[in-house]
């Protein structure tokens, strides 16, 4: 009888290899030599058995310790006696894991312990704000329709006095495995359990209030504190105010989107606000104290002598506060000098005197065109 190869040599790892390195080496070799990949190849089948034998020993800390001390003979010659059968000792789940990675298929207790609850859906609500409310912050009442935990069954979906039962088809796994034999051999498929639809349990006696869903639709009224400084592209998150979770899952969140109404006087640009202030020719020329509008009401603004139309007066910290609480914008007042219309006779006389004093010729003829000048030259003018 041929002597057995060293298990470390079979897996191609050093004796100092960690358990993760042993597992990685096993996966790599098992993919290459698995009988389903090498059909009708007797040598590959024997190689796969040898790999499984080595992995069963080296993956178990206790067996590995005995093997390191005594070799294949073990303390009583027990190693290497079994005829390994495609992963006997670690089950179908380990073989499935070789090809698809961990978590591809659960069996036994691990499958029955998987969570079947689901998080509730996030919801959206919209609120309308004035620019004044944006500047100070506001409290708004939001009414919305949402799913809430059924009080009758406390979210289980089962009628009071009963409980959901473990699915008898998948035994709580939520998945079923089907094996089919065809011309090219045997194939195994894994799918959602048709009886429990993947939940792993069934409700024989559903709650009459919620119909077995564990939730009922209700209208809720929620008070929302909108912080100062928000804009239409911001959102306010209210944790746990969305739809209730399924089967005891966590509640979703509510996202509130503010919409700022257009203001009749002010225009917002970031955290600054802008407005236009009309003043008379005399006020702009001589300087004056006028009233400017702010978000808090009227405020006195001192115009300098000779203020020009389009000139901007900036009032610091009279704009919109930062939504993050750092600083505040400014109020920018753009001056518009108005030209008087429908002058009285006395007003026209005074303006004419003003123009004469400044040497302004109000009756100056417009400059003649080139052709008019040529015509005058020929006529001797």
C-alpha cells in the first residue's frame, strides 16, 4: 500500500500556516479537482479525496495538534482510515462555499437563525417656508400616511394567542435545494421556498386587524423643527418617523424637504440677501437718511453725499444664518436713483437754473451726420 503524503504537502502550505491560509489553500485546490468539474476522471476524484482528508485534519485544531505530534499514525493509528466522500465531515454547505464563497447557502441551525425582519421604508414630506422663517427657524406640522405596527398582534402578523410557525417545507431556511439528474449528470439548484416565500416561517392564523402583515396604515401628525438657514436643496432627517419595520424590523426615517417661497422684496444669494432701494435725485446728491427694509422690519440707512445709482450699501449680519451655525450673511441694498417726472413750472425753472450753474447746455443740437456736413459745405454754410 502506498504511503500517505504529508497533509501540509497535499494542501501546499507550510506547517506554520494559519487556519485562514489552510482554508484558502483548500478552496483553491477543491475548485480545481472537484469531481463535478472533472467528470469521469478517476485521478481527479482520488486527488479530491486526498485534499478533503488533509483539510478535515488540518482545519480542526485538536486533530491538527495530534497530527503534528504523531503524524498519520496518530496516537492510535486512527488518521487516514476513512474513505472520504466529497466533503464528509463538513457538509454540503462547505462544498457550496468552495464555489460561491461564504453565505451562498445556509443549512441547519444557521439558516433557522437568519433574520427575517425588514427595515421600514423611508418617507418624504414637503414643507413651505417664508424667507423670514428661514432666517429664524420654524416649527411645522406635517401630516402623512405611514405604516405603523399593528397593536393587536404587536407586529407578529399572527392572531392574538398564536405565533408564526417554522415552515415545514424548508425547516426555517427560507430556501429549498432541488437535485436533478440529466444527460450531463446531476445538478443542484437553490431557490426561495415556495411555501414561506423566503421568510422561514408561516402564519397559520393571521391577525384580523392587519391581515398577517404585522402593520396597519395610519395618518400621523408630526411636529418638525426646521433649523434656521435651510434652503430648498437641503433636507431635514427625522430618525424613526418613517414606515414601521416588518416582523419587528427597525422603523424607517422621514426626510422633510423645505421649499422657500419667493419674497416680494428680497432675493437670496447663499446666506446674503439683496434688495433694491429707490431714492430721489436730491437724496442721492445731497446725502440723506432713508428707511431700508430688512427681514426684521425697517431700519435707518445713511446715504453719503453723491451716492450713485447702482451703488450697494452692505449691512453685515442682517442676512441668513448659516445652517451649520457658523456666522450670518449680509443684507445688500442696491441704490436706484429715480428721475422725477411730471415737473411743475417752478420745478422746471429750478432745474434749469441748476443746469445753467453747472454749465450744462440743455438745448444743444445733436451732432450732424457726415452727409449733412458735406451738404453744408457745398451750400456755403
